[in-house]
C-alpha cells in the first residue's frame, strides 16, 4: 500500500540524545510525510530527553483525539554495560502497548546500534533513513486502522 498522509494528523516524538542522528531521522520522517501528501499543519513535533522518555510522551500524544499516529524516533548505542538492552526492550514494549490500547499506530523508529557509525548509516546514510521508514509504516498502519473502522459487518452475499 502506498502511504497517503492526506487528512491524517501525525505526531513525531524525537529523542534529543544523540541529536546528530535523531535530527536526521526527524528530517527523513518529515520528508516522508510531505512526500505522502501531508501538510505541515497536520504535524505535531515534540522533543524527548532520551529514548526511554518516548513512551510516556507517545502515550500522551496517542491519547489525543486529534492525533491518528505517533512516530517515535531515537538512537540507543550499545555501551560497556547492558543498559541498552533494557532501554530498547522497554521502549519497544511500551510503544506496542500504546498501539494496542489506543488503536493508534506508535511507530518504532528507534535505532539500536552497536556504534555511532552504524547509526549514522541508518539516519540518511548508506543504509537509508529509518525515520522515513517509521513514518511510512505509521501512515500505512493509520490508513489500515481507518479502513477497518469503516468495514461493514456481516458476510458478503
């Protein structure tokens, strides 16, 4: 399905930790939204201190009646400890819970990389822009949710 942002209101929550990477993810998401016919007036941009804080912000955004989907962007780099695994798992589970409880897509655009070089490659470098991919996923999912809500009950004759 081709993403169509016309008539959809989307929020983008971006972690400011590793800003050099996350700002490029946001640029990719904004471009994907515009390329899909979205208007600037239908976007809401919110900053988060880090990836872990994306969950409560995404929850607040998804709770708004005027938001159809939330795109969460962040970057977690593997360090000397295992904290990255706990953060990534908490964010993934939190966003999945938001999607299932609100019925609104909460797209996981959080890079989970072993190095900053890997993250740069996925934020507009040789591996594409995962922010753009997260936006496309959110748009397509929001379109599907909207279609499901309009499906008639009963079996076709």
